[in-house]
């Protein structure tokens, strides 16, 4: 059997757990460091056939991860997650459009194509609002803005950033949530489990020090999470939700799930790495 490729430049806690899960099952695998990855294009190179039975993409760099999936797909390798999924999840606007199309409940969202128009769009949405970068994670550069004056300041800073992508303004109503959010981990058609993430600040990312605790799986939660995972194309995904006054709202879908907090919270009751490996072997 051709080996399973695990793509990652950095081997974190998560990748170590995944390697261990593969070893427990006796599955041959190769760790592919994407910094040492290249592929020749053209018919001749393609005729050698797929080099791996399947690939699990755990690359933390967005561009390397996206193009690695694309290149392997072109060689006929099934990849988790597929490049199309990475492209959608890596962009909050593209994610929102897919969620809207699938009828997934989300906070009210608006997008302006310049920082100046962003101030007007925020005013129309109604303060307080959250301004988020289209790309990025861990809550970085997301700002809670409570009035027009603050919006002007934040968006003037945005305008000063060199990347044209930073001038596209993605805005959401700031949902009054109960000091926590919810992360649901999905692998294919299965929900692996969910955690609450508690934090003192309004951004409840585990990477910002939020505390993870097990969250019971209810249909009210599983339904929008699965709908969101399917809307972006499916795979191994982390769906972020917050509890709005009328029920859970999906914030985003993460294509490169970190699960240390989740695993610590659930202990023996869940094995994320094993669920990921199961799904990857099904995709082979
Ligand atoms: N519209 C919102 N209302 C309330 N809290 C929000 C909102 N959007 C984001 N947050 C908080 O900020 C965190 C980061 O937002 P998220 O959309 O998940 O982006 P990131 O990619 O940075 O994780 C969320 O986990 C949540 O706690
Ligand atoms: Mg998030």
C-alpha cells in the first residue's frame, strides 16, 4: 500500500497525536515537510501516478497548504482538506457567502470594499460591531468597535496597511454572548465533539488563553455545525459558533483544526486524532 502523506512544516501536539494514531493502526505514512515539497508539472510527471494513497494536510501556512492540496489533487491524490475547502475557509467573506447559500444561521454581516465605506456600513449595521480581517485566525486584528469615532480610527489604521486585502472591511454585529463560544469538530459525516471556550475578553480563541470545557452535543448545535461543514465542502473542520439570543450562530469554519484544548477537556472520552485518521483512511 502506498503511504498516507501527512503534510506539515511544524510538528505540533496535534501532528504527534496523528502520527501515533496512524502507528497504532499500522498504517504506513510519510511526514512531508511542505518547506521541502516541490512537484514538476506536465503530462510526463503526472504519468508516474499518485505518490500517496491519500494526504492529510496539516500545513499551518495558508499559501503552502492551499497549493500543496492543489498539486497533490492534480496527481490524483485524495487530500483532506481539499484545496477548494481551504480556499473557502481561509477567507471569511467566501465562508460567509457559502454559509448564506446553505442557509446557516450567522451573525448579521456586512462587507465594504474600502475603509471609508466601512464606516458607513458599520453605521448601517448598528454599533457595536466587530471588524475582522478576511484572512487570519486566533482572533488576531479583530476589533470590537462601539461607535462611529472608534470605527473611523480602526479603519484609518486599516487603510494604512500595505496589503490591499486589509482594505476590504468585513463587519459583524457584536453578538451579546455568554462569555464563551463553542467549537465543534467535524470529521467527514461525524461530529467528533464540542467544547465551550471561556474567556474574560470578547475573543474566546484557545490561542488567546481561553479555557476549554466539554460541551454537550445537542441537535440545536449539531445541525448548524454539520450544515456549515457541508457548506464549505466538508472534511476535517472546526466550526466556531456563538450563542445568540435565538440560538447558535456560526462564525467561521476552520480548515486546520488545533485540538489540544479540546483533547485535554475531553480526555479519554474522545480521540480527535483517531477520528481524523478514520476519515482520512475512508477518503483513500
Ligand atoms: N460577531 C461576533 N460577536 C461576538 N463575538 C465574536 C463575533 N465574532 C467573533 N467573536 C469572538 O471572536 C473570536 C474570533 O472570531 P472568529 O470569527 O472565530 O475569527 P478567528 O479566525 O480570528 O478565530 C470568536 O471565537 C468569538 O469569541
Ligand atoms: Mg475562530
